[in-house]
């Protein structure tokens, strides 16, 4: 493991415990788990998830699918591109020759490219986030359009991202998802899709999933967790598998200290329910108050002693997906180095 800072560290025991916990949650409720690998972008971690019992993988882009195709084929599982992708026909056809692929869609735009490629589609429905996805009352038209082009319809997927909020937000979003998914199921049955996959979920809403409706979950952050999940009450301190190891580089300005893990490691996500730009486990009252590219300015608890220049301090980032996408490798607690295999595969 490197002594250079800043770098990203993975506690392998915590990672494996998180993977096992989510898999057990799904298994106990009869829900298939298809983890979203955009969180970690790592073939090593994907293998751990598949070894634990995941029945497929979720990606955000065709580029990510191309990276994970070999491991998915090795385990005999499919890849869902959970995004209304603008599909290149030749690229998709080359991918489906390597692995079974399900492509997300919320319009007919890419149907001509998907038709004849060997890929199925899952239609995205909006369950309240109002980001992408069709209203359920428009679902039937897309199902009919897909069938007219002989495109297999796998089912529907949703992202209850409005569950990223304090209070009852996660439970409310999961309920919205269940209502919309149940309505979508009826539309799919009427349209000839006899056994549809009703795919949903994210890490904050997973615990509230209605297993009588949702048949598949696609959380991503659960494997590593982050300061957002801690602030929402989804992750305990002992569930935080990823940290950014940093060094104190300055204490020159009275009443603060500076770490070398700036925005280029911690990212810029700063939701209202999280104080600061990350959480410091060894100094839990200190606030990562301001960020520049290579500077994190920390305000300590009033009256507490400042750390010394050169001290190492671990920071839990607010949004782990952004942090992983900013580095080439992950340093592990057992001395290993795992590449971020799908870094930069954003198309």
C-alpha cells in the first residue's frame, strides 16, 4: 500500500460485509440483485458481488458494459444499461455478441438501432424523481412500438432518487416506486409481456422496497457507502468501506488546517443534509468547510488542538461514485491495488 497522499483506500472486510448484507436482504425477500457497478467501476468488486449471488450487473453506459462484458459472460449473467442511451447499432451489435444486454429506453429514438442487435430493452418509468423515464400512461405505446420492431421487452426500470432526502424521503420514494411499478406491471401484462422484470431501488430506498411488487434491485453505493449514506442513516460508521487517505499540508491560517485531498479526490457533491464536503472519522466534529482542486480547508471543533503538518487523516467522501471516477486505482487494506477498470468509460 502506498504512503503517498492523497489516495483512495478500501477496507476489504467492510466491503465484503456490505456485499453480503445486501445480497442476504434481497435473497430473504425473493428479490433479484443486479448491483450498479458505476459506483466502483472495478472488475474485482464486481466479481465479489457475483460470487455473493448477484444475478446480473447494471451499468450506466455502453463503455462500462464493454469493460464488464467478459466477467458477466464468465458468470453467465446479463448486463442492464440503466440509462436512455443513444445507441450506435454497430457498437451494440458487437457488444451483444459478447454478452446478453438489456438497453434502457424512454422513447423510440434508439429502437431502430436496437432492432436486430440481439439486445432486449427495459423501459424506464418515472416514479417521482422527474429526471428521465416515461409516465406509466405512456408505457403502452412504447411496448407496442418495440414489439412492432421485434425488440424483446424485458420489463421496466426506475430510479427512486428522490429518496435521497432526510426524514421519510426514502420510504416515500419507495412507496412511489411500488405504486408506479404495479401500474406498469398491469400495462406490460396487457401488452403481452407475461413475466416482466420490475427493476428499481437505490441504496437509500432499498430497505423500504415493496417485495410484493419490485422483482429486482439495482443499488450501487451499498458496497462502499459514503458520507451521504451516513447522514441519511443508511450507513453506520462501521459500514464505511472507502476513505481518502490525506495529509495535513498547512496549519498556517489560524483556526483551520488544510488537507491535500481537494475536489480532485473528494468531488464537489454537497447535499443539504450533509455538513461539509466529507466526514473525518478520527475527528468527527471537524468540518471539511471549503474545497479547491488540491486543498481541503477544515474547521476543527472549537478549542480542540490542531493536527500537525504531515499527519495522515482519512476522509469519507460525500459521494463515493464521484471519488472513484477521479482515480486510477484503489488501495486495499490487505496491501493490494485494484485498478478502476471502467474509469472514463462515460460513453
